[in-house]
C-alpha cells in the first residue's frame, strides 16, 4: 500500500509541476522548481530526484524533446536530490529557492558544449543568459511566498507516509 501511495503522490506532484510549467511557459517563471524542492525536502532524495526527472521528461514531451532534455533531467534531478539534504531551516529554504534557479541555469549552460569546445564561449553564453536565470530564481522566491500553505499539505502527506511505514 505504501508503494501505491508514493507512486500516486509522485504522479500528482509531477502533474502539478508540469501543468505549472506549461501554463506560464516562456517567462522562465513557473512553480515546477518549487514543487521539486518541496518534494525533496519533505519526502527524501529518492522522491525529490524522481520528481525532478519526471517533471523534466514529461514537460519536455509537451514542449519538445532535444539535446537540452538531458540537461533538464540533470538540473531538476539534482535540485530534487540536493533539496533532501538541506537542513529544514526557513532562511536556508528561501536561499535555496533563489540559488536553485541559478544552479538550473548553470547546468543548462553546459549544454552549450554541444556546439563548441571553447570554455570561454560557454562562459560568455552563460553570462548572457544570467538575466533569464535571475527570472527563474526570482520566480522561485515569488512562488515560495505560498510555501506556508504548501508546507501544510506536504507535511500532512509526509506524516501519512511515515505512519504507513510503521
């Protein structure tokens, strides 16, 4: 029963993250990263990484698959995994919301190596994309303002999963 509950929860969270990404696509401000971070924070590194991987894959199925999909998988999977390792302190959570937008952009910038082997070119392209990454980071913070409501939902589900494992 626990496995079914976890799979259902992961599916619902992925659907919410994908729907949020598709609804506001184009501005790089969407709730997907927040949902991935909260999944890792409340349910552990396995679910956090799985949430990141599934969100990247499913949303790219709608938006288009390409060489960048591997980098989406790596970026959001890593963010979900690292979120589980954070101490549960509010200031650290908000800092991670911001930093994760920049981490996502940095990992996506590695995709430029597909086109060039020159590190200076890749660094230049990454710097030129920093405003876009800052939108992502700021968007994470804006969506993070809704966290108190989401904390209650995620904490309740976490308690249910903990009860089932006893």
